C-alpha cells in the first residue's frame, strides 16, 4: 500500500510539473507580438554577413527585432491594436528602419501595398505581370499624376540627374545597368537607401541600394521634372 501511494504521489507531481511548464509556454506565446501579411525584401547578395540576425548591407527590421528569415529574406509586417488592420505607414517605416513620421506620402505606400509581390513580366503592364519601367510609369501616373516615357533608358534621359545618393528624395528614380552597357533597370527611391521596383526574380519588392548587387550595377539617379 505504501509503495502504491508513493507511486501515485510521484505520478501526480510529474503531471503537475508538466502542466505548469505547458501553461508557462502558452502564456509566453500569448505575449508575443502578432503579425500578418508577411512582406519580404529582395536579397541579391546571398553572401551578406549577419550579426545578431541583422543584414549588414540593408539593416532590415523584422517583427520589431532583427531576425534572419528563411530564404535569406527578412519579413516585416506590423499591426496596431486593432486585429487585422495593417497600419501602412508604420509597416513600411519599420521595413526601412525609420520613424513613421518621415513618411509623408500615404498614397505612395498604399500603391506599393496594392502592387507588392506582383510578378515581373517583360513587356507587362498590369497586375498579371509588369516590368520595371512600366511599374514606375504606373506609379507616377497613379501617385503623382505625371506621365512618364515607357522605357527605363528614356526615363533616365528625361530626368534631371543627381550626382549624389545623399541628394535623393522620396519619389526620385534610381537607375541600373543589369545587362549590357545601357540603362536596363529602374526603381523609385523611398527612404534610408531603400527603393521599390519590379525585380526579375521577386516581382514588386523593396530593396536597398547598399546591397552588393545593386551597388555593383547602380548608374545614377534622377529627379523627374514637374
């Protein structure tokens, strides 16, 4: 009888400890922040070094911390206190590691949110597939009410060229030579060295000018004459 009582007591203690540990895990999990609509950055530099999960080239924020995400891409998507409601400016500010107050053009980021992830298709011009210059042209039409030429090379020639990256402002254009000797790629500058563009591999995405790939192919920047 005494032995049975000892066995029963031991089993009860083990069960109690197990339940308590599980409760602690559940409570800890509930305290974690909630995220939806994962947004990824284009990472061409697969050899970029990381310290504490921070890509040294782009310093991309993820989930309020700097964490390395699968496929060498870092996600950032933040909610306010109302479940399911994405705060656009706050989300993109987090992605670019700046304060939301620095983002003045809400229409621009609503446009990016609407087009994010659309597939790149050479010669495409809608949400079934679009190329880089068509995306920039569409963005300028919808956000700034301005008509641009169709090709990236023509867009470069029509711009007032900027000599320094530090002179770039939100909405300026950034140009690259990714194939051959001529301008072949264009994007729209945002903040903190980030730009939005139609990537060949990832579609509409945000990248950093500090990434090795884009540094290598960067040609210059331009301001569209108004």
